[in-house]
């Protein structure tokens, strides 16, 4: 995902997602619930057009699978890098469901959250 986000190329970013219309992305801010490829693509277009690059410092994930379905949970660091090199880091939790296709594993459902003191 980091490589795709760094390109700021919408089609490359969307290539990691499943093609189906029941695709879902839930962001960490209120109102960020996107169902269907068109809505997810519109959200990703907004993400790649921002004046900074999103990336993640990934920690070891819990990954389980059953056949062609896998689920992932990981507590990471979201990194925002501005054009002048300023870096902002925030804790970021990712939960996801992935499906195995002929072309490899694709994101089917992605949820991101900013954990507060637990």
C-alpha cells in the first residue's frame, strides 16, 4: 500500500482493492464510510490529491485466513509527509478483510481508526 500511495496514481492505488461493488472502506474520521467501487475510488482520489503522502510504519499484524478469505488486524503508525519534508506521525489501527483472486490478495473491507488511550 505504501508504494501505491507514494505514486499518487489513483489507478495504482485502486489496484490493491477488489473489483466488486460490495467493496467497503471505513476511514478514521466521522462520515468516512464508502461502499461500492465508485465511492471508494472517489475517496481514494481525494486521498491521493492531498498535499502530502500517506504511508504506514507497519507493525507485526495478526493475520488469519480460511480458504480465499483473510482478515488482518494491526496497530501501526500513520505517517503524513508534506512536500517540504515535514513528517507527522499518528497511531493508526487497521482491520481488514481480504479476498484471494487470480491476481493475488485484494482488499475487500478496510477500516482505519486512530486509537485513543485504551
